C-alpha cells in the first residue's frame, strides 16, 4: 500500500472516530428535543432502538467520503459537514431497518435487528411489532432531513444540501422497491440489476456524499455533475459486484457471514444471474432449488459454488469488478485539473482497494 493510500485510511479512521462521538451526543440530546418523547413507552423505545442500531457499528464509508469530498476543495474546517454526515447515517439507518423488515432478518451489526427487537418486546402482538419497527425506520428517515433543516448555515447553502438529501431520500425508497422487483422478474432483464445498483449504491452511497461534501465546501456542481456521476456509477458497480462475489466466493471466517446468504434470500445478484444463464439440466436445477430457500444447507451452497467455479463465474465477475474499478480510478484522476491532489488520490485509490477487499 502506497503512502497516500495509507494516509487516506488513517484519515478515514479519524473521521469515523470523531463522527461516532458526535453521533452518540446527537442521540443523547435527541429525546429532550422531541415533543412527546416522554409520552408513553413506545416513543422512547423507538428512539432507543434507532440509537442502538445507529451506534452499533458500520464502516461509516459515507462519512469518510463526505469529508474527503470537502477536502477536494479545502483542508479548512467546513461548516455543515457534521450535519450532513448525521443526515447520511440516519438515512442509512432508515434503509437498514426497512431492509431487515423486508428480509425478515433477525440480526444486524452483531445484534438484534430493530424488527426482531420489536417482536421480542411484543410477542403477543405481531402486527403491532411490525408497525413499530416501521416507525423506527420512518423516524430515522425524517430525522435525516430535520438535522439538515436545523443546521446553522446560510440559507442558500442549507437549501442546496437539503435539495441533495431530499432527492436521495426518494432514491433510497425507489431503490428498495426495485430491489424487491429484481428478485421476482426474469434474470434475463439485464438492465434491472444495474438500475438497482444505481439507486441503492451509486446515488445513495457515493454520489450523495460527494455532492454534499463539495456543496458544503462552497463548490458549484454544475460543471462537475457528469464526471461525479460517472465516477459514482463505475465505483458503485464495482463495489456491488464485489459484495456479490464475497457472498458466494468469500471466506466466511473473514467476512463474518455464512456463504450463500443472497442465494438463500432469493436475490438475483450478478453471480446468480450468471449461474442461471450458464447452466442447464441438473446444475441449473440445483441453483434454482437453492435460490430463495432459507433452509438451504451449507453442503448445497458448496455444491452451487463448485458449479460456479466450473463455469468460471468467479473469473468473469472479478474481471468486471477490476474493469469498472480501473475506469472509476481513471475518472477520479481527471479531477486533478481543478481539485486538490492529495484528496483526489483518495478517490483514485478507493475503487482499486475495493477490487481486493475480503469483507
């Protein structure tokens, strides 16, 4: 790893540490700032569940990208970055809560999902538990906008940040809708996977932090939008494909997840789509039988993985990951014409790092 990449990783760790302390402070003060937060038992419990999920971990990659995007313009402290970071992570919590409801996931970040915590609280009231979990997610989504609205910033800059985040809030929900559609339509619809990635990764995890960081630093985006979107699209595709790769070809002892989670959940991911297209007969039947079967055994997952290796699915997928990452890195390199080189290096390195990450 070169020195600029190491420095970027060190800065990312510092961004995370500072943000985590600020996030904890935000939740400590939140209950007293919400009218009615002390009324009844459910409202405080929703706040507790949201804080627990939000503070329990996560790589804070959006936070790091946000701060590094501002550093493209200046290395001075930038007002509004903390509020933008809080907004991004609250929106992420919103998405996680909804994902866990949709997927019926009992665990998130090493602890109970908000949905299963509500079920545990209300064992005799399953519909109320579902509704309460949905409220936790809704609360996170609305707070994501409120924290920006209350930021002490000039009106024009605040409006610019809100405009970005309002669009991303909508995109996040659309992405979840598309995610549901992806898993019930024919895998021959090649464009749908890319569209899901556009809404769930490109716009939400990459483009929004870039835009917010630049706007907070006072940069006009009009002349940069095409390049920013191209970078986010390429890096997003590479990142999503690597996630899909690790789900089937990764090392469970390193990823911390059992193999084949996407397959069991019925997700038509990039390797699954390739597998279905490449196989026929008994092999195809094996893949189809495992797809969407939560009780699928590790032995069956290993058989599916062997079929994938036999048809070279892993090599084709890794080649695509590498290609998109190289193109994203080249796009970021073009930013050196108008932005600070040490910050540009972060965005050049990120896609390359992604191609070999193991979790």
